[in-house]
């Protein structure tokens, strides 16, 4: 289980930097917006790490590990089940062709 959690942590820290160029293109966001996204991610980690230390003094390691894994799996399942938004620029869009002309692609 420890190996799985280490793998998840490594993926968590690398997936953002790998996915940023694709996300910039898909959502048409600027580099400044991506910098704010990265800063928000780092600030979140800066809050979570000390909080984890605080919680480890009050609860057992096994309890916190189990809770963290359950929350991670639940969040991943929720994100996977979320409906995908369709762009009016994609060929799979169900919008009529006449309405697509008003889209900014």
C-alpha cells in the first residue's frame, strides 16, 4: 500500500506540469492564468503538508492514511463521473451548424 501511495504522490506532483500545455490549448487560457493555477496548487500543498503533521500528532498513521486514500479515491471517482462539457468547435458537438458560427474557436 505504501508503494501505491508513493506512486500516487509522484503522479500528483508531475501530472500538472505535463498537462499544462494541453490544458492551455483546450481551454484557451494565457500563460498568466496557468501561472495562477500553478501558484494555487503550490499554496494548497503548503497548507496541506503542515496540516498533515498536526493531524499525525492526534490520530494514528493508519487512520490518516486510510482517510486520505478514501478521500482521494472518492474525489477521483467524482471527477471521472462529472459530465464532460462539449465545445461548439468540436465535430462531436450536437449544436446545429448555424449556431456554431457564433462560437469563438
